[in-house]
C-alpha cells in the first residue's frame, strides 16, 4: 500500500512538471482594456495645469504572454469667444482655430503621443462696428494611437508598473490682422485607453488529470507516513 501511494506521489510530481511545461493548449488572444474618464480642460481666462492620469498595471502571471500594448487618445475640442477692435463695416471676417496636444508616459521609455485636430473655420458676414462680436463654438477632434511591441517595452509593462500619463493641450486662433480677439476659450475633452493584448494559455486535460492524481497520491503518502510514525497504544 505504501509503495502504491509513493507511486501516486511520483506521478503527481510529474503532473506538476507537466502543468508548468510547454504542453499547454493556447486559450487564444485576449485583452485587458482600461479607459480613463473624460479629462476636461478649459483654456482662456483660466490657466489649467497639465493633468496626470494613471492606469492599473498589466495583470501578469505565468499563463499570460503579453503581445503588445496599444495606447489610444480620443480628443475633442470646442473653440469659442468674441472679436473686438475691428474697423468700420459692414465687413466679412474669417476665423480659423486649431487645437493640438500630447500625452507623455511619466516612466521609461517616456514616449510622447502627439495629436493635431484639423483646423476649423467660421466666417462672420456683414459685421457692423460693435463692442463685441461672438464666434463659435467651433468643434474639432482627433485620434492618435501608439503600439508597443518591442521586448524592452513589453518587459516594462509586464513588470507590474502602473503606467501614468501627463496630458498637455495647446490651441491657436487666427484672425485678420485688422481685428483682435477680445477673448478666446477652448474646452477640451480627452479619453485615454490602454489595451494590453496577450495570449492566455491553459494546461492540457491530461496534465490536469496527472496533477489531480499526483496531489491525491502525495496526500495519501503523507497520511500513511504520519500513521506509521505515530506511537502504538
């Protein structure tokens, strides 16, 4: 009986080795995706500081192989304000506004992802002299993506580091030289998405069977040894 239990224990050790061996069936590609809340910034009379957004680290374990990391920026902006100091009219004026920005990873390898929203224009027609002439809102948007696939980058993300990004934005408004901007405001909304693409692996059914038999054998063998070592009453 003791030899039989010992054989079960040896089989169990083999099962554990097989569990961690290459004889594992691929469970297929999977993704761990996180998206930030809408990060809002307002430029104009208020000077808004850069914003920091932090994500959870990749949930690594021996049964996950990280393939790539994809960072996506979804950026929206609206430009509005008013004009003043223009000459006598009536006249037509064309305004052009552009918004751009970037995010920078605050840990090595410190990549910066930049994005430029297409410029938008508005024509104000038949404007007569007045103290203020409003314009906008002028909507524009942009999307930018960066993918990390190098072994160095993947080792960084798989090392349990929580990636953090610093969000920065800038804007420009172009008006005819004969007039000025009495005030410009830019409202931006940015979402950052971090996607960890990985392949999950699972043990073969035969490995699971060996593991179960082995565990049972080791438990039985240990019980038998303790029983044999117990004093006889």
